[in-house]
C-alpha cells in the first residue's frame, strides 16, 4: 500500500525541511562555519556597541563626531588595507592571507587594553586648544576627534573589523567552499550563528560587568576601566577562536571527498588571483554585474548611516552616562538578534527558495523605506505630540529613541537575514579573480564609501545647521532618494544573476565547459 503523504512521519519531514533543510553529513561543513561566524559576529557586536559608547559619551564628543571619523579615519584606513590586501593576495595563499589579515586586530586590541586606562594623559589638549578655537563652529568635531585619538583609533579599527573579518574574510571563504545549491540552504542559516551572537552579547555584558567589578576591586581600577579591560580580553579570545576554527576547517573539511573533488581541493591551497587593485577597479568599471553589487553596498551604507546617526544623536542626549549607554546597546543587540533569528528561521530561507533572489534582495530597501518613513515622520511631529506623550508618562526625546530603536531593529533584522545572504550569493557564479578582487573593492572600500557618502552629507548639514537634530526632514528626503537607486540596482542585479547562473550551469554541463564572466 502506498504511504500516506499526510502521515505524521511525512508531516514531520516536511516541517523539518522547512526549518532545517540540511543533510546529516553536511553538518561537518555547516556547523564549524556557523560557529566561526558566531565568534566573528560576537566580536562585531561588542565592538559596534563599545565604539559608539566611547564616541557618543566622550567629553566634547557626541554622535555628530561619527561622520567625521568615518570620512577622515575609516575611509583612508580602508583604502590602505585594500591596497595591502590586494598586494598580499598576489603573493601568498588564501589561507595565509586570512591569518595575516587578522593579526593587526589582535595587536591593536591588545595595545588598546594598555592604552585605555591612561587615555586622558595621552590627550594632546594644549595643542588641540591652540588651533581648535580657529575652526568654524560646525567643525568642532575635528578637534574632539584628535583630542580623543585613542578612542578614535578604536572606532576606526572596530569599523574595519566589520568590513574585513565579517564582510571580506568570512564571506570570501564561504563563497569559495560553498556551492550555489548549498548556498540556498546554508547562507540564511549562517546568519543564525551571527544573530545568536547578538543574543549572547546581552548575556556576556552582564557577565563582563561581574568580572569587571572583581577586577576593579583587585587592581584598584574604576568600574568602567575594569569593564573595558575585561571586554578586550573577550575580544582577543574570540579572534583566536576564529583562527583555530578556520585552521580546523582546512585540515578536516576541505579534504573530505564527499564535498569536493581532488581538483577542487588543490584549488583551495594554490589558487591566487593575478589582478592588481588598479585592474580590480577597472573590472568594476567594465562589469555591469559588479557595479550593481557595488551600488547595493554603497546605497545600504548611505541609508543606514543616515538613519543610525540621527537615532544615536537622540540616544546620546537621553543616556549621557557611558555605562547606561553600553547597557542599552546590549539590549538593542539582544532585540536585533532575536528578531533576525525569527526572520531567518521562518522567513528568509523560504523566501529565497520560494520567491527567488530578486524578491529577497528587495526586502531590505523596502523595509528600510517603510520603517524610515515612520521614524522620521515621528521626529518631525514629536513637538505637537508633547502633551499627549506627557500624559502617557514619557517625553518626546524618550519616545523618539524608542521609535528609532524599533526602526533599527526591524531594518537590521531584514538586512542580516535577507540582504547579506543574497549579496553573497551573487558572488558565487563569478570567476575567482572577480570574487577576490572585486569583492575586496566592493566590501572593504565600497562599504566604507557608502557610509562616507552618508557622512559627507551629514558633515555638510552639521556645518550649515550646527546639528543634525535641526534637519530631520532633509535627511529623510535624501534617504528615500538613495533607497530608490537601491531598488533599481537590486532589480537589475536580479535579472543578471539569473542569467549568469543559467549560463554557468549550461557551460558546466557541456563537455569542456568554460568559465562564464559577467
């Protein structure tokens, strides 16, 4: 008798595939990638929260300092890293390149642990005072950036961690060892590991507070210094764990014939791209496909920067104490992680498989447009809502922060669950040179250019209006224009991705098939 497709066993199998579309033998490959992504994202979340706390609550700092740091700090360092990465990728293996790229972070965060307790004694106050008074009122943040140079360097290196470890190293590695068919099932699940890290940040924050208080008592530190010292120890341990897992994957997973042919296994260790970075930018200029990816990254960077800095400006006014700000950001990370895990388990994987790449890629700009409209609409109307908010026991400032928090949680959840997986899937059909050099140019410099674009806009507004709080309507108009370009680029890339994937499949199926170049 034929089996009943509605039997409990069949129903369980259907639901298991819906939530966990992974074969048992693939766990050997998937789980270490998940754990590695967890540690990278855990460090990213800690650094993101801490760098904002330092800058927003620093004496003479504030959220208005962030655009200047992005333009005059993050962008130059990103360009230097990109040039060094390109040069090294031509002379050393991908495996060595991974380790070499992480060593500067180990060195810096270890040094920062020693510099933070004495940061005030290292400030060039007299020198900054001698020329800061001559700056226009809208450029006072430049003096604060130089005065707090230890914290500024921390901000720059924390931003670089997101670009280098998260966007470039992990995803380049994943795109090398994960095949297109696997990516449709794996990539959304990778995000689960990343967003479990966001949840873990909240729990770790409480534990670090406890350890920090004991350290403060034993070593005579203040609580905040002891907290930061403990935090840096956690960061260093996680970076070492990432290196260890990467080495284990190379020794155990990449030699498994169930996953790779003998020729593919050789490629992991010997393949090196031969393009110079100048040629990489030429590749971007002549490849419509790569330019579409670059536009996605740049538009996201501009849009999220416009929204986040506006929100952090209000948050810094509400929570001027560093410890309170840090605790709030830990709660924000927890909410973002839970929302993203929900999106990944119940929405993302099935949207990509059921509706295709384009629909999944459009979800993030559409979500940002809808939530951004609500957030900026509230800021513009909060003055008239003052009496109503007072009757509810709150203030316009607290309500604006709450509204912005909800907006940022929803937009980040959509970004992590749908934008990142679809963007990385778009690299898979490309040839090795386009993957490595094109991806380096897009993810390291393109992402920074995106945020710098938003920062340039904010600098102009600060120079003219003294503060971003004075021009939320102008920021909203610019935001929606950028989202319009983003939607156009995502639609065009969706058509190109579908065609490239079909052409590549046909070429591989034919005898002596050749590589397809976009």
